[in-house]
């Protein structure tokens, strides 16, 4: 591309009488993309993964859209764009309107015939308190909680000889990705549960816990206090 095709394109445009500044401007954009290996798609993916451990999917999406608009307004080609930042997005309140905007999608799951001992160790290692139970077709068949495991062990049960299917909760309250956050909160409070698996087309696609709402409340409170401080100063 750099050694053959671009020089040919430049010579062709020049023979056709295209203004020299236009040749340098447009072919320069292609040249810069090739040298930096940065296209619009690569910029998006790079920004997305750079924010992976810093924000929810909704926050990352919002930041990418805001950054794209702001970068485009500068007139600079995408090869010169710096990665998106979280602080470029405006109010984060609309990042939490639906479950799919902040649900956890990196999920640890087990099957009903897995031993309790294995699941207990996994909960300790990964610091999780709720584990969905799936069948071989990845259909949700139950949910096991850390409390249920501890209750079983405290009662003298054998963790190596007992399968998780014997202590899991088979009737599980679930939501869909487009469930409104307010409705999800109502379900948690009404049924006094600490976890809501998220199901789409019969498959487990995410999980929502009480801790997620605590994180959201903390972020929104910080934002509100910052706005009030800025307004009073």
C-alpha cells in the first residue's frame, strides 16, 4: 500500500489535474492510517477495552459516543484520535435506566452435578456470593448462594459427596436485559433476594446483584454532590 498503491494513486490524481493540496489531504489520511494501523473500528475497540475494568458497559458506551462526537468536531482524522475517556460523557444517570447497561456479563456458572466442595472453593477464590446453575444446553436450572453453601456445611453435610443440585434453589426469579432498573429494584425488595439472573432467548446473558445497586447509588450520589458543589461555588 505505502510503496506501490499510494504512489500510483497520487500520480493518477495529479494527471487528472486534482489540486495538490487535496491530493495531500486525502491520501495523507490513508497514509497515516496505514502507518499507525488505526482505523475507526480499531479506535473503538481500543477505547472499549481500555475502559473495561473502569466502568459498566453502559458507561463505556456513553463515553465512546461522546468521545466520537467530540473528536469528529475537531476535524482531525481518526488516526490522530486519542482513546475515549469516561469523563468526556455527560451525566451518568441515563447509564442505569435498564439492566443491560450495567449487568455483569463475565459470569461463573456451574452444573447441577458439580460437587459442593468445588463450588464453595470457587466462591471463595473469585469472591462471589451467587452462582447460576446451568444444564448442558446452557439453560438456567437454578441458583446457589454462598449462604446456602455455608448453611449446608454448618449442618455437617459432606461437601465432596454432595452435588450442587441438592442445595441449589430451583425456582429462580429472573429479568430480561431490557428490564427497567426501577422494576429490578422492586423485585429484589419484594422477594427479598440478593441476585437476579438476566435471561435472553432462554440463555443466561448476565447477572445483577445487590452490590451492583450499591455501586450505582454511590456513583450517582457523588455526581449529585459534585453538581451541588459546583453550583454553590
